[in-house]
C-alpha cells in the first residue's frame, strides 16, 4: 500500500493539472457570467434611455400642443374684443349721426356758445 515517490509525483501532477483546469473553467465561467450581466445591464439601461426619450418627446409634443391651444385662445379673445369694440364704435357712430341729423348736437353747441 505504499506508493512510490514517482507514483505520488504522478498523482500530484494529475491533481495540479485538474486543479488548474478547474480554476481555468471557473475563471472562464466567471468571465462569461460577467459578460452576460454587463450585456443585461446595458440592455436595461438602453431600454430606460428609450423610455426616457419617449417621455421627453411626449412632453415636447404636449407643450407644443398646449402653446398652440393658448395661442388659439388668445387670438379668439383678440377677435372677440376687436368685434366688441367695433360694435361699440359703430353704435356710437350711429348715435352721433342721429344726433347730427336731428340737430340736437348743433343746437347744444349753439346754446353753449350763446351762454358764454
């Protein structure tokens, strides 16, 4: 049951070779795992970036739509105020024309000028 030194040396070399092979396999597997984790991480970050870009684009489109709506409301308000002022001016013009036609305005002026 005693092994010779040569036989023990042979077994040690086999054990060392097996250990080196297992260590290389472990390093290779670890490298593979790290590469897969890195690829997964990059994929997740890429998806997050795409989602963020979509949110930014949607926000821009919403802002653009809101500005357009605000502009339309402002223009409509301007048109309404303009139409109201034109209507008021038209009524004033009609009243003045009626006063001039009836002579009320000229007689008022004459009264004032005679009183002074």
